[in-house]
């Protein structure tokens, strides 16, 4: 084989067109698959970066009235105190914000005493938190552990950073006591990795969002998950006896940490891997044809080599070396292309997609090995046919440059066309379902203008959320709102909840039973409708006095009004809030969607004043010039509450739900275009090759009286028949495959008939279009030219 390297190099250099087409085809297939593998590897295949990570679990509970699988604070405290069959139990809450030595805001988390030991983490510089530093809320010590990455980027890796301080939200200074090891990953699904950890302890008196917990746990050596579940069940039972007001009859559930972190993205990533694998299969089919065509063009050369004493397997070895050189070049280019595609994919990753940032910054040795395996596998696939044919080369036929036994090789052309058509229709059906689902989500009327507003959430006292802190939070937020409103009236509002993202409560008809269905309600000021772009149809909106006094009034959207009083005017009718307040309907607004991607229509929305015991609100302001600027909001917040911090983000339309569908639609749309290109090029090449190989047959048919139209129909019929067979097989495979995508589809069924039919018809038309030019060439063959070779 070493002796064949020089002639192999010479052959691929002398044929730049063939070499470029083969290398690019291989690089596209392997590069796309490599980029997606880089994305999926840390989430699906690579072990989590913790010692004995397979023994780490999230402890959830199931049962009636359980919220999000979370347990009560006393449950989590009891588990931390009495591990039973668990080697460690830990809780964490956050994120919280801080400003370190740099100007950028940093995210951090509060952790309980068992966190570091549960995850097997110890500082590489300084110390861990002392036991007496883990205290609830503001009583907790003002100390912090920073990450290795923050230590290097902002502190230059200096060893004298211990005891330096930085500001955490709420104006508290935290002292650095240690540095976490390089590569430490916090077990949360946020896109932005935390930069520091602070100590805390669970507070039995906490209310609101901090009244629930979802602990992490490590199984003790030799303990099975079933034994651990039994131990946790005994804890839940004892707590329920002590607290009859808690949900009763709850059952524990241990969720493997990998599943808890990556469960939502497992199906999309496997789908993308399968899609890029199909692209690679298409590329391999095209490469097989390229090498078959190259073999035909070299028949005379191979015949001369045989006549001079080379054996058939020597010819096969020579062709294998050439294929191997193409594979090496294509694999190298695939790594470059894969890095570019990966960077592009990461740049398009949605902010709220919950894609866990274990992702590497680029391709590593694992990905390089993966690309090498793909390139080698593709080499075997596309070189197998030419190698077998080379080993069976006939000297006489080669020197005469005739095919011989052409009919016996016709099924290979049909197989290539069927394979390409089947893979293409499978990818197009998948892309069509995902893109159609996203379009349905993105362009459905939602009743307001989220793209024109931004939301700001104020953080006070380190993010504490007990009852007194929430009342203070509301008071400060209201003062900020009043100051901004005096500058830009109508351009800013205060909202207790936001359509599409958060729910504030429920509203029912006043005379309805307690278990009767209700509609989602949102608390806000009188300017809420103008800022959010909600159009009033009848009546009036809330005024400022009503908004802050919990006045007994409400505004319904038209769907809620129609649901409560079909065919009647809702103005003046009575509704009831969850707290029992009876309210008079004073206005009816355009329909506002409270939720996204529900298969059944949402029941409607209601807008009410802030309750007597309000939760921390959001400051919402318009970005079209009629509201305050972001700098005005920040300056006003600092003037009212020095040391506070603001979390500001665009209120894009249902971004938390649209992020992943938009991402998948973009990726699959690009793969669909690549699929169409590879299919057209591949089928054109196959049909063109088949026609060129059968030139003599075409000439004989023309000499015997076949007209041009008949020859064109013959070529078109054989190509479209093979394509139709591939479409049928590919559609059957898609019917099985798309059933696993049900959770990703909104408003579409996995077996949507129109998507299947349009995709199949489109692929058949692609085959016909690709065969059209070769068919026209076949019909133009002159008998005297075709027979001249004999």
C-alpha cells in the first residue's frame, strides 16, 4: 500500500474536479455530524464531571397538590439531618447577582452544608465553608467560594486573593475564602455558569418560592435506589404526621442527575444526531456514485494495467489507497467545517433553551476520533462497490471500453436513487413537522406586543423572599415605578405576573362552585394595557387608585367573557378571585394567550388589581421611545434603593417556549436545504452516469425506430420509479421515527398527512427534475455516434 501512495496522490491531483467534489461531499456529511456530536457528547455520552456520578440523584415527590415535584422545606431539612441510606443530601437556591473586580455582573448560588461533600468538590486554594457559616437568609456568613475560571479571568490567578471582597445583590460584601477546582460544573441547567458559591441553610419559616425544595442526594455505598426510596418515604410519612396541612400521601422519586439535567434536550439532540447521520448517508451514497463514475472513466487504464501483469486485487488496492487519501482530506476539512458549524450553532442557542453549559469551546480528541471513525466508515461504504468491480475487471471489455452485462448492474443505480430518495423524504418530513410547528407557535395571535417591551426585576437584601421582604420589595418597586411614570407616563407599568411566562392566580364566576374552571389572572397598574399593547374592546381599564388598593374590579379578555357568559355582555357581571374577593367586570379586552403550545384553546385571561399581600413585581417598560431608557431605569433604582441590582431582559414572545422550537427549526431547515442539494446532485449524477453507460443501447433503440419522446420517458420512468420506491420506504421509516417527536410538536401530529404527502411529492419532483437533463441528453443520441465504438 505504501508503494501505491505516490500513484494515488498523482491520480487525485490530476483530477481536481473529482477530488474537490468528493472531499467537499465527505466534509459536509462528516462536518455536520461532528458538530452535532460535539453538542450532544457532554449531555448524552460523556460521564458527568463528579466522582461516582451514577450515584447522584435529584429527590422529587409525586402526589396530589405537589408543585413541580418539589418537597416541603421541613422534608428537606429532615433529609439533611438524617441521611439514612443517603451518603449526602444538599440543597441550593439562586441564582444571585454580584459585581466582582470587573464590571460585568456575575451569577452565583447559595448552597447548604452537604453540597460540597455530596458532589465530591474541595477548594484548590483556601478553605471550604465552616459549619457555623451555614445559616438561613441574612444570618448566613458573608463568605464566598469563586470558580477557577473567575480566579483566572479577573484575578489573574493570584494566590493573595483570599479575604478580598466583592458586592453581592442587596449591598452585602462577601469575602473570598477559597477557589473551586478547574472544571467544576454547577448542577443546574442555566446557560450561564455560576462564578461563585455562598453558604446558606434552609429556613423552616420561609414562604413563597423558597418554601419548597428539590434536594440533590448521593446514594451510600451498597445502597440501591429502591432502598433509598424506602428511606425517603419514611421521612415524608413522619413529616406529614407532624404537618397535617401539607399534601398527604406523597411518594418519593429518585431521578438520576443526568436525566434531571438533560431530560428536556435528550430527544432533540438524538433527533439532530439522526438527521445529520442521514445527511452523512446521503453524502456516502453520492461518494459511492462518484467513485463508480471515476472507475468507469478509467476502464482503459485499468485494462492496460491488467494486460501488463497487475492482478485484480492490485487494482482494488490502488483504488482503496485513492479512496483513503480522499477520506483523510475530507476528514481534515470536516474538522474545520465542524468547528465552524459548532460555533454557529452555539451562537444561535436560545437564551432560555436550558441547554446545559457543559459544552466545550471547540472540538477535542474525542470529537477528532469520532470524525476519524466516520470518515473511515464512509470510506468503506463508498469504496466497497468500486473495489469489488475493480477486482472483477475483464481485460477485453476494459480495453474495448465497453461495459458488458449492463442489465445486471442496473439495480445498483436504482438502489442509489431509492436510498437517496428515502433518506431525503425522511429528513424533509422531520424538518417539515418541526418547522411547521414552530411557525404555528411563532405566528399565532397572542393579543399583546411582547417584542416592544423589556422587563426589569429588582433584587433586594440578597434575594430574600420571606413575607416582610416581599412587602418591602413591592414598596420599593412601586416607588421606582412612580418616579419613572412621572417622566414617561404611559410608557412604564408594574406587573405582578406576565402572560406567557408567569401566572398570578385564577378568577371564576362569582356564582360558580369552587372546583369550577377559571381563567388566569394578572395583577398590574392601569398603564399595563397600554405598555403591553393590549387593545380594549369595551368598558374601561383599571385606574391607578384601583390598582394599588385591591379594588373589587376586573377586566376580562373576550375569551374569558365568552366562556363565563356566552352570548351575553360581561360588563357589570361579577367574578371571584382566589382570595374570595368578588369583583365587578369593568372592561373587556382583546383575547390574550396565557399559555403557549396547548393543544386545547386556553380558557382566557383576567386582569385585576394587586392583592393585599402582593408578591415582588416586575417593572415593564416600552422600548419604542415612549418609555424610559434602560439607563433611566437603573439610575432610578439606585436612587430609590442604593446597592440593589436589576435583572433586565427582553420580553420576547414566549421566549422560554419558542427558544427550542426556533433553534430546532433553524438547524433542521439548514439540514433540509443541504439534503435537497445532495439529493439533486446525487440523483443527477446517478442518472447521468446510467445514461452515459447505456449510450450504445440508446443508439440501438433509436436505430430500431424509438423516437426521442419515448427515450426520454424510459429514462424518466426508471428514475422516478426508483425514487417513488425510496419515498415509500422513507415515509414508512418516518412514520415510526416521528412518533418519538410528539413532545416537540405543537399543533401538529407526528403522522400529519399533509406533511408526509407534500414531502413525498416534493422528493419525487426532485428526482424527476434531476433526471430531466440526462433524459434529454439520452433522447439526442445519434445512432451512428453510439455504434461507432464497435
